[in-house]
């Protein structure tokens, strides 16, 4: 995700989020891993919830 931050500095919010989703789908596809946009978004949201829970615990 840091690559998306660096490559798309001119994008913000939802545009940057969507670009990250597209990049993940493409990178995984190149490795023979088929995953849908919905699956990527669900994984990102789950990671955010987990991260926020860890931050609150500290």
C-alpha cells in the first residue's frame, strides 16, 4: 500500500482506495490468484478493524 501512496500522490480518499484495490487485483492475478474486487474490499476492511482494535488496546 505504500507503493500506492507514493505512486498516486495526486489521488485522495476513495480514488486512492480504488486504485489500491485495482493494483492488488492485478498483482495477485499475475501470480495466478483470482480474487474479486468485493473480496479485496472485505479483506481491507477486516484489516482496518483489526488494526483499530490493536491501536485501542495500546
